[in-house]
C-alpha cells in the first residue's frame, strides 16, 4: 500500500516527515521548475487541476518568482530530512523510458507482479505561451533565479 504526499502538505503538517522515516520513499520532482510553478499557480487560479480549460491565464511575475523560491526551499528542506530510495522526474513519465522506470519501482518495492504505467497526459499544453498570457514578462523576471 502506498500514498502520495506533496511538499505543501509536508510543511502544513510537519509530523508527516517523521512518520515517513521508516517508509520507502519515491520522490517525484520536476526538472522544469518554471513550468511546475506556472502549472501550480494556473491550477490554483482557475480551480482546475486536471485539465487545461482553454483560457489563457495572467499571473503576477513577483508571485511566480516567490513561489519558485518557496518551492525550492521546501524541496531542499525535505531532501535534507528524508532520503528517497528512488528519485523520479515527472517529465520522464511521458517518454520512452516509462516501462523501465516502472520495472525499477516494482523491483524496489519487491512486488511479485510488475507495475505498469497508466495512460497519462499533461494537464497543460507543451507551449506555455498557449496558457499563460504574460509568459515573456514572467520568463524575463526570473532570469536572476538560480534554480
């Protein structure tokens, strides 16, 4: 049996970190931190977390920047306290290596039958400018961030 915990849940309920100490942890992260932040903020603003509504959203550049910094801080703190047995990039779930990743996870968890990927899709289109009105402004405002 497994469960999912997000970074914001770990910081809302710090007791979770100590409860996770004796569990096998598969850490899912995003390589593209800007896209992750924009996706999160767009979902919060639209209230739609599972699919793109088709409407462009405008986000405040300073909110994007501060959220990116907050997420980086949270991730660093979590990784300092927990040691994941497997780190997985979200982006790899949509590529050709899906089958190998799930074989690795099945082996790690000592499952008698292999786990297979479920059909998945990204909630937002690849081209960020299709769903963020002021993407160029945001992109230029975060140039000085070292993420």
